[in-house]
């Protein structure tokens, strides 16, 4: 399959927000900190589960012709099969607001292509790095980010206390950009 990554524009307003699709929960990433570096181990489930994030509520127009944020779509012919949203943060990093790939198109390099587009956007903006947040129980996403080259930079065990993800740990990943 030939995927094309395109920057979101006004002609594509009907494509976002793109509905979330189920993903597999196969375990969790278990971080430990030795005072200098984060190390990770995996805790696998005996049986995989399936979950779906709630659909995002955002205004797609905010990602058009905006120097502070952008969105990129993965297209297969005229069908949108994935998206990534990225914004400029106060700390000189690009931040990944969301990365989503349709279930049928996972494992075909679409995530890497979308991340490449967001990383290039950050480089083009002269930013220092790319950061993102995910949950410890989304092990497949954690594996993807680590394989891509992101490093775990910190965790937060309280951020989800009063949310749908109560009891889960937020993981913060960082990728330094070469200038």
C-alpha cells in the first residue's frame, strides 16, 4: 500500500476530527529511576484486552495556517487512515497532541511516517525536541516511541486521579532534535 503524508489544510476539514479506533492492551511499561536515568521493563498481561480512547474534541481549523501548531494526515488514495497533531510548547519543544492510526493500517509504517512529519515540523520551527505523553498501560505505543528513539523523561502518578484513567501512570517521552 502506498501511503502519503499531507499537511492538513482547509480542503481537508471534513477529515478531522478522525474517530478513534480500538487498540490492544497487552501489558504495561514499568519505569524505574536510579537518580540519573530511567529504565523500563515490561509487565505483560496473560490475555490481551481491547480499549478505545474517547474521541478528541478540538477545532480542526486551529491547525490550519497556524505557526504554533499543525496536523498531518496519512492518506491512502482519498481515505484518511491516520493523523498526528503537533504544537509548539513554551519549553522550545514540539508536543505531540495526538497520534492515531486506523487499526487496519497499523504495522505498515504509517505511525513512523506521521512521526517523521511531526519531527520535521519541529526541526523546521527550530525547536529543540519533541515530547509526548502516554499511559503506562499502552505498551504498544510505548514500544513504538522507544523504538523511534524517544527516551522516558518522567512520570506522573497523580495526573489521572480524577479522570477516566484513575490509577494509571502518565509517561513523558522526549526526543532531542539535531540542529
